[in-house]
């Protein structure tokens, strides 16, 4: 059970982080360092949300 929840949370964090690359590509631009920093920032924020969720619900 814990493995499945952890896997699902990791998958969600990766998808959230990747959204900045998708948006950059949809604009017709090449991903840059700013895109990478944005993706890392989103991933950190998503991990914080996941950690709070896991603490409050488990």
C-alpha cells in the first residue's frame, strides 16, 4: 500500500514539474535555464504539498 501511494505521489510531482517544459514548447520556444529553475521550483512546491497531505492523512 505504501509503495503504491509513494509511486503515485512521485508520478504527480514529476508531471507537475514537467508542465513548465510543456508550456515552453507550446509557445514554440526552446527550454532554457529559466525553464529548468521553474520546473525545480514547481517540483519543490509539489513535494511540500505532498508531504503535508501525507502527514495529515496517514
